[in-house]
């Protein structure tokens, strides 16, 4: 179901933005107005009208669903959600699983663009793989819910072959991993129900506790020569002194302007001097005799995700704004490519009496102005995207379904979850 736009070449969006800036750069007031255009304004609409958005629905190439075959097939559609897609050394690696329902182990599937085959050569003893990170020419993924003793937590490193590094003390959940200042950094949760920022100077062989955090899942990202730890509440910042400082000025109002439902940074992408991120609201968990159920996990009417762009997180100079999308448009993923920043969104619509999803890719032409460049229609929404060799790849997803609560973004756990689609740029 993955496909691509009908235009043979991608328009020069960055050049268009530069042209517009040069035209109006004569006066500071007019230039300032350009930078303040929200997506929904008439001026922004006029600019986006000059950037053709291509409907690629009929040109999508369905590459298949690797999570439905073999001994590690996932019967539950939610566990087939494609949480992340990352190109690395001519392969596209796919994250999936469900740590709430314990749906491991997880083959580290990749798509080989040369053979056009899905393959894996390593099975992680985890319930879910949700992120990949390239650090010093190696690919890493944190083991967020190991199927082993809680004495140690895992990270996995790919250098020719996958290697399991089982060295994080008490790592019940290894939420995130990143490289900074020549060291590996990770955030884990231990059996004491506390979060911990840890550092390793020997590529993960030994670790040192750096800072106690709250219990929320954490996301690490590098921006403006700092490492930020987004773990719910006010984030921590690690500068060149390597001493973590909790940023009391970066509260929910500052990080998520005009979005009172947002509680945490979920996905990030950095391009040049801009940090884009998607927010997440708290999930409602219901514990029953049959186990834990996640209520209202993705319904944007209950907990709408938001898209935000920061051009500075410096103290006394924080510049963050919410990107205005269409009223029912939900952001799912943000990615960086050599061409810039992109966001994947979806919108539910009833078409000819049937629920359909309009999936869009928008590109940032400046920090506050994101234009649609392509769209496609599908039976369920696209949750993740990546770009590789002049092609877009999409991973279809699903919510748990209405049986897990009064609201659900997909009325049922959709069977097409886990399908990989492709289209040309």
C-alpha cells in the first residue's frame, strides 16, 4: 500500500521559501509577518497553492506485511503497528510489537530495496521495538521491555551483525538511547519505579547513574549543542559540562503552546536550526481480571497529538509554536531527510458511506509553515514514514479498537496494520 506521487520530480520547496524571503526582506515588519504565517492563514494558503500536492493513491505499491508470516507472526493487529522506519546501510529497519500486551519476541525486520524482500537475521527478546538511532556509524535500538530477568536491561547494536548488550543495571524498561559528547546515554526504569539517566564511556559495557527522573517513558534528542531528556514534566538539559539541569522554564505551556491536552514529547526530528516534535497525551489504563487494557489510546478527539516547531530552546530565548493543521488532521510521525523536515498526518473522513483515512505528507518551508506535498487514501491510517533513494515508504497502523474503550481512532483493530507501502518522490 506504500506508494508515491504522480509528479516525476519533487518541487524545490526550500528554494521557493528563499525566493519569498528575498522578495520581502526589504522591511523587517513585512519579513516578520512572513515568519508568523500559520498554516491556515490566507497568506500561507496562497503560498502552499504554488506547491502542488499530488494524490498518489492509485500509484501506491503494496510491499506486503512481514509481521503476518512465520513463527514470529503477530496475530494482534496492534502489535503489527509500524512504530518506526529507519534507513541504514541500504536497508529500511522496521519497529513493531506491543509491550502492553507482551507480544514479543521481536524479529528486527528490514526491507532490502535491492531484492525487494523483507528479512531479519536477529530476534530481540523484547516485547516491542519502538525506535532506532544511528550513533557513530552504528545502528542502535533500546529494548523497552525485555523478556528476561529484571536484573539487567538491553540495548542492541548493529555493526555488520546485531549484538545484544545486556549491561544496564535494573533496566526493566530501556526507553531511549543517544550519543552525546563521546558517550552513550540512556534512560531506563528500574523495579523501584524510578527513571534514571545513565551514561557509558565504553560503548555500553559499563554504565554510571547520572540523574534520577520520573517514571514516564523518556525520549532523548540532540538540539543546539545539548542533549534534552523529555521524560514527562519539565525536561532536563545536558550541555558541554555534562551536568544535567532541569529546565524549570520549559513547562507544558512553553513546550506545547495552545495545546492543553499535550503532556509529553513523543517523536522528534532536527533539521539545521529547527526541532520539530509531536506531542502525546496521557493514556488511560484499565486493569481487569483479563489483564490491562489501554483506553482511548489514540483517539485524537480525546487526546489530540499536536505538531510543534522550536527554533530555540535556550533559556530566556525559547521560541516554540504549535503548527496549525486542519481541525481533524492528526500528526503521527516527523522525519528529517536531506531535503528538510516532513510530517505525516491523517484525517478521518466518511467517503461514500465508508470510513476512510486521508494521509498527508507536509514539508516545512519555514519554521511555522508546512505545505502538503502528497496525499493518499487508505482503509486505515499511516503511522510512520521514511524516505530512501527518491522514494517514500509508509507503515500502516491501527488503534486497539472500540472494545478497549468508548473511543478509538480506528473502530476495530484494523487487519491492514503492518502493511508497508511505497511511492516515488
